C-alpha cells in the first residue's frame, strides 16, 4: 500500500514508518521537525518531504497516518490558539487537499475530560475527520512509552517514564510528582500506558485492515498505574533510587485516564517493566 505518515520523524512516527516498511508498504514521510531534532527515518521511507500540514499539501495515498500536531498539555494552556490552528485547521487542510480512502488519526485519552486546549483541539479534529473523511480510524492514544532501542522521544522531556529514566541515568537531578492529594489509591494521578512498539503495531494493523469508522479505538493496556507506581517500577528495574520532589497539582491534568474498551487492533507484548527498562537502556546507551 502507498501510505503517507505525517509527523514521521517524531517518536511514534519513526516507529510506525519502520514497521510499515518492514511490512512491505511504500512509505511517504512528512515532517517539519518543530523540536529542532529528529529521528533518522531515511532507511524506513521511500520519499521524505518537509511539508507543513497547515499550508499547501497535496497527494493521493491508500492510507494516511496523521500523527503531526502539537501535544504538550502545559504549552497548550499558554498557547491555545496555536494548538487549535495546528491540530484542528491543519487536519482540515490535510483532508481538503490529500486524497485517501482512509485516514488514521492520533487523538488522545484526555478527550474524555477535555481539561486542556490540547485535549479540546484533538476532539475538534475528530469531528472534522468524521465530517470530511471518506473513511477513518480514530485512535485515542493513552500514555505511550518505551522504545525500540533506536527511535526516541524528542524535545524537552515531559513524559513520566522518560523523565524517570533520565533521572535514573543521572541526566536529570530529580523527578516531580504534580499533586499528591487526588482521590486515587495513593493520591497521585493514574494513567494507562502502552509500549510504543505495541502501539505502532496496532496502527499498522489498522492500515492493513481498513477504515474502522467507529467513534474511536483505544490504544492502551486496560491497566492503570499511579505516578508513584511508575516511579517505583523504574527504581525496581534499574536498581536506582530516584530523587523525588512533591509539588502541587498541575493545571490541565486529569485525575485518572484508563482504557475502558481496548481496541481489537492491539496485541500487548510489552509490560510497564519493559517500558521503564527499555527507556533506561536507551538513556544509558545500551541496546534494548
């Protein structure tokens, strides 16, 4: 199949491009590398272009995996206009100008509470897709972590497992827990985590199966872990004691976000321990 991947050099995009190529598909990759750094995907794609989805784009593909967008919750609170411009209008522009029978979209588990402009922009983009797309699969991603040992998360570290791994590797001095008084089993927020390799496999399964045309497909593990539990897991698998700082609640954070119905496209092969250890090995330069 001829597959376009937007946001292709990013964390998820690079894993998806690699797996699509391994499955024998023709991969066209788009990205503008907003972080000033990128994963090298040239071995995984047949054509690469620096296209901005909010501007002029064009083409015809058997499927489009739309991963490009703004995704940092605190930044969305500071710059809501930019998040609506890129995530909503960029998606609309892509659908208007690129021909495809199937768009696969990266939405978010935060859609249920919509506690931030980021979450609201993703839900609005879902609405645009349902109106404009010929066929679609909307993925609501839960927390994506881990690595294939080569491709990595980019930009300033914000994801819990990545930050914890960097503290364990002595690249950061400490890890903060934002809020210890939530109505949860240990007072910290609860999230569902999925290994990026399991998630990329689910996306490729979606490409090959065709449009789901369902309200959304949940990509997670159907298990919730608190912030403290994740930090404790990192300490256990690495044998490193992390310097923990307890801080106040962070605006835009949902109390809990866990899969209710796991998509049939997901086959889970990796655990929370794998996510922590794989990320730590990447930080210290060991092969996963």
